C-alpha cells in the first residue's frame, strides 16, 4: 500500500527540481552554441530583421548589434560571424528586447514575458525524444475520440434489436453521447487551467474507459444512454486538453505537428470499424455489441495505463508559471533538455532579470480558480467578435468560415450516427415495420454497412490527413502560440 501511494504521488503531485537533471545547463555566454539558430545555420537576429518589414528596425538596434552585423557581413567565415550575431541575442539585454518585440510601447505582464522566454528555451532545445513520445500519447486522445464516436453509431442497429427500440428512438443514443461531449469539452478545458494539464491529461482517458466498459453490461437502453453520456464527458476533454498540452511543449519550428495530430482521428475510426466488423458480425445481436464496446473500453484503459504508468509526463511550464511555481517551470525545461539529450540556458535568475524592467506590469502571477473562470467567461464578450467584421472582406471571410464549421458540425454526426442504419437496409427504403419496431434488422453474417463504412471512412480520412498537416499547420501553430496558453 505504501508503494502504491508513493507511485500515485509521483504521478500526480511530483515536484520537479533542477537537481534531478544535472549536466544540461550551460552558461548564457555559451547559449548561442546550443540555439535553434546554430542548428539551422541562420541567425535569428538577422532573420527577424529581414522578415519584420519594420522601417525602424535598424533604429532599434544598439551599437553592439550593428557592429556585430557588419562583422557578419564582412567576415570571411560566415559561420563565425553568425555565431557572433547570435551571441549578442543571448545576453540579458538581448533577451529583454527579444521577448518584447512585436508590440512597441505595450506594458507586458510578468507572466507573458516569462512565458515567451520559456518558449524560446524550448525552441532552442528543439524536437527530441520527449516531444515525439508526447506526439504519440496526445494522439491517443484523438484516437479515442473517434474510436468511441464511431463505435457508438455502429451499435445502434444492435441496440434497436436487443432492447426493442424503434430506429427513430435509438438515435437518441448518439444525442446522449454528444451531450456528454459538450459538457466534457467545456469542463475539462477549464479544469486543466485549474488543476493542471497533467491530471486532466490522465483522467480523461480513465473516465472514458470506465464508463465505456460499464456500458457493455447495461441491462436496458436508458442505462446505455446514461453511461455513454458519462463516457462522453471524458472523451470531450481529450481534444482540448491534449491539444493544449502538446502545443505548450512544441518548439515553434515544429508547430506543424499540432495539426498532424489529426492523423490519429481516422485511425480511431478505422480501428472501431474493424472491431465492429469482427464482433457484431460473428455474435448474436445481444452479445456482439457488448463484446465490441467492452473491447473498446479495454483498449482505452490500456492507453491510459501507457500514459499514466509507463510515461513520466512533465507538467506544463506555462501552467506552473501561472501558479507562481517558477522553480518547477525551469526544472521542467531542464527535464525536457535532459530527455532530448540537449542543453539549455534557462535559469530562475535569467527569468527574473529579463522581466525586471520599467515596462513590465507588476501583477500577482499566481492565478486563482476564480480568476481563471472569469477569464474564460470574458471570452464570450461581443468585443472579441466585433473585430472579425471590421470590413466587408473580413466579415465575409468570417461568415464563410463559420458556415464551413457549422456544415461540418451537422454533417459529421449525420454521417456517423445515421449512415450505418441506412446501409443496414442496403441503402434502400426502410420498411414500415422496421421504422416502427426496429426488430427485423439482420446483424448476423457479413454486414455490408460495416464494410462500406470501413472503406469510405477510416481509409479515406487517413490518406487525407498526412499531406494536409504540414501545409496548413505552420502558420496555425504560430498563431495559436501567440494566444495566452491559459485560454487554451
């Protein structure tokens, strides 16, 4: 019992320390040798000047940087000149300018500046083993989301037959799931800001697996709906929690992986269709769907165990900063560098020195639960929507995007929830007896709707996710990173 308590404490309440990750810290004077610029062979300082388009960019540079820039241009050794320019960036003054660029005259909060500095440190560490492992583990959330949404729809014909529920009524099973999804997405998005990303990250899959597995033992149809709804509260938290967590550990240069996470979505649909094809077609109606749902619940629980027991997840450094736990935030950055076999320059002293300036708004950095709630509620203000209609072109673009998302929102549940029932009748007219009683559905043998769903859903979506991720995600990731991570 004592060992179990220590294990649970290490997974939920462990406090990171820089002393756990010795050997990863380098002096700030050597930071340019381990920076993102050194890896890609281009000075960020020079790159920012070329890309900013700011006519006053030259005026913002001090004499030291200008001299280094000329040295770089005239140097016979461009690599040495680039490192000289990069070294100027990795000073306290250079970092102060770097985290404040973009909005001249703005009074930055302490949290915002420290978050930007953490972003820079993560960028310099770059992608590595920890980030790729997190890509897979966050992909479990996308996978489980469509695994269950697809799975519930595929049980409808069997539920209708076993519990003698009409086809019209049995469709409310998916409605109960969507109610749970709506509640879960709202509560877990807020809960991750209050309790932390790590706890929410693990609990969503645990809740999903528990209530999903219990649904396989339901004695009647209302119990099925209730348990699927409770299961949906866990599924609904997967995308907002996993997406926010993954984004906060992503280097800017690898932001395309945020959208590439969507490749796990059709994989979930594919696996769900395969499970249903095997179980529902080879067992009687009152057994096949139960074996299918139970298997899906066990798979979800295995994913939870991999997340919780086999992988040491760091708490988000930005969440730690928002709670005033600066030492732990720095330790997490050191831990990422250690897991990726890289070096980092970030220390508490550097964070404090970079923030210590006249243009910094000194405010309490610890964010309480009530302030998080107020901040989330304030996002519903019309003042956030009015800028989207400032002119004709922007208003038209906003309306078209809203229309696309509304169409997807209506079309996806229609496809998932009702297409299996339509295909179960060969794509033809549903008989009056079936519509009223729902008891003459053949769920034995080779069910065509499962085969057609498998071909048209999972396989098609899988082939479309891979090439689209890198195309659209680089600007998307950069835009999302500019947002306050507490709002994600």
